[in-house]
C-alpha cells in the first residue's frame, strides 16, 4: 500500500540531545500528523498540522507542515529516557476524503541515560 | 473514560483456519478504521466505516478479508483461510467522524496475529 518516506529509520542518542526526523510524500495531504507508539500499544497522537507552512509546538516537540504539503518534520528538544519509542508521521486528506491515514515506516528512537 | 478496546490481544492460529478480530470503539464515535502493521513497518489502511457502512474498503488485501460493523459500535474483522503472510498486528481506531471521516483517530492496543 501507499506509504510515506520517513527518515531516519532509527536513532540512538544521548539524553539531553535534540532529535529531528522527517517525512516526504509524492502526494499532497491536507493534514499531517505525528504519532508515537510504545511496545504493545497503539499509536498515540503527538501533534496535528492543518495548514501548509504551519509550525506547531507541544512541550518539547515542534513540528512543521511543509509549504508544498508534501513533507513534514518533527523535532524533539532535550530528549529524556521516556522519549524512547517509535515515531510515525501520517498524512490525511488530499485525494481521499474518508479520513484514512497514510503512515511512514517509522523512526525508532533510543535514548541513552 | 474507556478508550478503544480490541480482542483478543494475541491470537495464534494454523494456516488455513479462519479468525475473527473484534474492536470496540469509543462510545459515540461514528467513524471506525482498521489498519494492519507488519513487523517493523508502518500501519497500512484496510477499511473505513462511517456508521455501519463501509464506503472505503480499498485497503483490504484480498477477498479473504472482510469486516462488518453493527449498531454503529462493535466491528469484526474476519480473515478466512489464513496464510502466514497474514501474521501482523491488526489495529483499530475510532474518531468522531462526520461526512469526511475527520477528527482525531484514537487507536486500540491491537491484536497480534501469528499464523503458523
């Protein structure tokens, strides 16, 4: 099925470092979302972006919706051990009006205390 | 409050058997989605329900897969004659929905299916 291109695939960082990950698509989306998934759980929404160019923050998280509506990035500042998990970008809308989400392959984040 | 629940949490079956996976969405959520997540991969859309109707079934991988929803509540995903490639985590999500199926999607914990 259709998927977004998410990078990097994995990251291993020291506690306190900043993290950046991004997603690109060949299709445009009306909404970009970033989710975090912990082992054995479903994804949990972190940030939603609704307008091209929008920059949104949620605590130590900052995400931007690209001007072309084909890309987005997520930054995590001053990482802490509980940031460990898999981060997914997801696109919504565009050619589909059913609300279904198209996901990236995920970025696995490991934080060394 | 209660979130999305799914059962069973784990299912091991033999190749060729049928399986049924259940999703209980958040009360009042009219939109319901099923996704599949293979090991180390992102989620793949399977099917979308608005109420009891499924206007988008485009993600179902074959005619062995079917789903229904009743009472604008519980949904069941059925996989007939399971194959080893069906092994994955099956996740359900619900949202307040609307004509365009919008709103934040809240995910259940998933059912981990292993086909031997």
